[in-house]
């Protein structure tokens, strides 16, 4: 049996790439060569997690000592993490993977962190986990916002009855294809481009980076990206009249869209994340949480660029919804829109903080939002309760229970087609990575956040369009 332990084995159980790694490899392959590999790795994980418990060990004492010394060496210009961070609230904890909780634990140790919370759809991401909410003091974290800046949901409820949709599905499918465009890097050309006030914003002249992105932003205006972005028709049901939206009890045709700031946002995210990492030196486990001080020029630049990208994402949805309204000829009874992958200035416990919601929906008291399920599971129109423990937030969807790679390997096209057929859903595009089975049960997620939102209406998908190749914007 192969017993040799490698550097990759040690990195997998939590060791860091430093001098201790070489020390550990030499030691264990000399002293523990005759033992089962799994047993030795389990022992080494304990040493790595609690080196202070092994200082008196005859064999492992020198390794434990070296680990503690390494941990206490503050590298040049490196910002130390807080040793005893504030606690944070987790909603639906038993359904959240350890990787997401570990990432949130690290985020809470940042010296600028004020408070945090983890939503029930949380899963591991880059820097802050998807579903992570983090409040900071005068600092903004580009990877705490995310790559797809200002990604959002937008809902239009029409005065079109359910029966009309069921009898005219060919028309709705035709318009869904005609009025939407999908895929990473995709855009409109020539006379197909749409104009919008967003393209005239002064922020495009703020620096050369944004100026260089203006033409691309124009081309991609009114388009949707890859991955989990969609434009779909469904039936929304109000079980009672909603006075605020002025909609009577009943079932209506609705258009629901999900996408973000396209290449504009992705490029801004990449540029300012790199800049933050060069200016904010954090320990290895926290490097993707590098932040910019809002008192600096770089921090202010990112803040303005982030807000531009968020408004651009909103403009993209507006273009799609306006086109569809004209094409269908129906009256829009109500529109609701909310975004995630963003940072807001808010008051928490009497002080101004920067609230990062990476894959989390704003849920302040009375704030409307849309929480989708999957292409076959229902979504929910909600109204926030303003729960302070969640930092006025809720989940942004069902959340993945399978990685994209895992979904592609384990789900067959036949399985996916059968699930769609069972739910009466017509699908245009989408890869297996977006199969319904790749997502958590939305009903379980909603049950974990009854303290955070009230359900106003239930949306059932009927016709879904996504990127043909399952691509993502990078």
C-alpha cells in the first residue's frame, strides 16, 4: 500500500506553504513510514489545528514548536487578524457546507469587521462565501462584493391570465428568444444596440480603465451572462390582495430575470481586487479578503466604479423588461427589483458601516425582494422583516448543493429532461451544471429564514432561457 505522504496531502488538511511544510514531510516520512497513511494524516491534522497540545510530544514537539513560531512571525507589512472575533448568526446551519463557515470565520477576523451573518443558501466562494453578509468600518472588500457586481433579480407582473400563457406558449417562446441574448462575452452590434442614460455617466471618464470599458458596456447592454443567469416566464400566485403592490388575489403571468453587470463588472472586480491585494497585505488564509480604505483615492474609485456597475446591471434588466412589455402588449401591474453582490452604506447599532452582501438579498423592514429556486422549483416574492441579527438580509436563492464540476459529471441529460418534463417546464439553453438537482431544496431554505422575510407571492417557472453552453462571465 502507498504510504508516502506528499505536500499536497498536507495542504489538503490545512498546512500552509512555508518552511513548516518541509519539516513536517521529512519528519512523518521518517518516523511514521510504517503506519497507515490515513492514520498519520489524521494525527497531523490535530497537530496543525492544536500545535500547543503537542509541545511535549517526543516526536512531534519540534514540529509543533515550529508551527507556533511561524504563526507568531508577522511578515513585513502584514496586517494581523483579530484573535478573538465577534460571533455571527448562521441561518439553516445544518444545510451549510463547512467550507462556507470556515471562510466566514476568517472574514470575522478582519480588523475592519464589525458584524457578520451567514444565509441558509450559503456555499463556498472566493473570499467571502456566497451567502455571506459582512459589515465593516470604512473599508470595502472587492471579493466581499464579488465578481458579478450588482447581480440582480427583476420581476414584471402582467395583467395576462395564466390560461392565455398556456394556450399561446409558441408566442411566448418566440419572444423569449427574440428579446434576450445570452453567454459570456456576448453582445449586440450595429443597429441592434440599445441606448440608455447609463452610458453617459460621468464615472466612465473617472479613469482610463472605465473609459476603455464604455464601448463594451454599450454592446452588452440588455444582455445576460452565462452560469445561473436566466430570463423566464412563469405564473405568480398571490393568495391574498397585496395593498402595497395594488395587486388582487389571483394567478398572473410574470417575467423574471437574473443577471448582472457583465464584462464591465467582471473587469472592475478583477482590477480592484488585484489593487487591494497589493495594498492590503493579509495572512494567506485571508488574502482574498483584501480591502480598500474608503478614505483613500483607490477606495473611493472602487466605490464609484461598483455603483456604476450596479446601475448598469439595473439598466440591462430595464432594457429586457421594456422590450418584452412592448412585444407582449400586456400591461405591467407591478415591478420589483433587488440586487446582491454589492456593498451598501447602512447604520448598524448606531454607527455607519459598509454592508457587503455577496449572494444575499437586502431584507430591511418592508423591503421587497425575489428569492428564486431553480428552473423547476418555485421562487418567492418576499418582504423583509428588518432582522438585525441577519444584518437586514436574506438568502438570494436556493444555493448550490453540488459544484458545477460535480453536477456535470453526475447528472445525465436524460435525468435533466425528465425532471423538466415532470414539472412542465420548457427549457431553452443551459448546461448540466444548472440542472435542478444541483440546487438545495428552496422550501428548506425558506423555512430557515421565516424570521427574515414574509412571503408575498409564489412564482412557478414555466419557460426558462439560459446560456446555451452554461458559460460564466470571467
